[in-house]
C-alpha cells in the first residue's frame, strides 16, 4: 500500500514538473534577462545624461526610473509565462496606484515639480535665487524639496511645488548685474555738479564696469530733495561690494563737491487770529 502511494506521489510530481517545469524555467529566464537588460538600460541612460551634462539629481532619478520600469515589464512577463492573467493583475496594480496617488497628492505634486525643475533647470546648485518668499544659495535640488542656504546662515527647505508655484528670480544666472541706488540733494544745489561728482566717483571705482555705462540722472522732484538715480553695472560676484562701496562713495563725492544731502523738511505757517 505504501509502495502504491509513493509511486502515485512520484507520478504526480513528474506530471506537475512536466506540465509546469518549462513555464517556471521560462519565467525565471525572463526575470534574469529582464534584470540584465534593466541594469544595461540604467547604465546607458546614466551615461547619456552625464554626457549631456545634466544635473546629478536628474541623472540618478531618470536612471533609477528606467531600471525599475524595465524590471516591472520583466515581472509582468514572468507572471504571464506562468499562466496568470496579467490583465487583472495590471488592473489591480492600477487601482492600487490610484488609491496611493489620491492619498499622496501633496507629495506627488512636489515630485512632479521636482521633475520639472530638474528637466527645465531654471536654476542649478550654487545659484542665488529668490523663490516662494525666500532668498538663498541653492544647496540641493531633490525630488520633493529644494534646500537653500540663506545669507544669514539659515538652512531653508522648501517643497518643490511652492518653488514652481510662483515667480523664480535667479540672481546669478547672468554674468553682470545692475546696482540701483538713489541719492537726494537739496533744491538749492547744482544738479549738474552733483551728477558730475557721482560720475567721476563711478569712473574711478575699480569694480564698476564701463560697458554698460553707469547711469546718473534726475528721477524725482521729491518733497524735500531732488532725487538722483545712480545705476552702475558690475560683475554678479561683486554686487554687494559695489552696492556698499558706491553708497559710501556717493556720500563722499557729494561732500567733496559741497553739496548737501537734505533732511526731510516741513514748512509750518502761523497766522495770528483776529481779536
């Protein structure tokens, strides 16, 4: 009796192996080949993006996305080889993905914004930008967040959706910048003499560019002063040095020309009441 049971068990195993063994081996082969192809595609995509001088974050993200996409196709192919209906399997995965997407709307929004930043590159690591009400040097561009280093030595981490949701000002994108300053002189002063004094100071300044030429012009007749706009150009890296030194230079140039900078004034007229 035991011998008959063993023979039947062996027969069943042989029959199962004959029927499904080839399918199992085929599925394993598909997984192995898919894994090799996925690694190859990841290597090629990384090489192509590196040659194109893409951001390091974009290189890692795209290469990983390609790798897992090829692996997913390989897994679906292996499951199909085993005789499982992949249509229902894909439908289940789609429903699960929809549920996860609805539950993670904020994160997916940041993810999509991060992809857009990495692809279109409105700024790069090392740029000084103004975005989402924050100013600072870009330290890291992640898939979900962007990290800034503020001028007062603070680390600012902003969600990417907030960065791309408004205007982005890249202050270091160009090689040169214009410094905008305003100087007020009294109404009794000689405007041409004041302009000449400021222009000479700008001409002698070592970090002010001659091309484009600086602008000194009357911009406003204010309540207590005649305001002159002073707009020198400089290299982007020298912006703050020029800003501070030219501000001081304007005061020294006007003092040297005996032109006073007025304080706010107000005239008060008194009338004696009758009786």
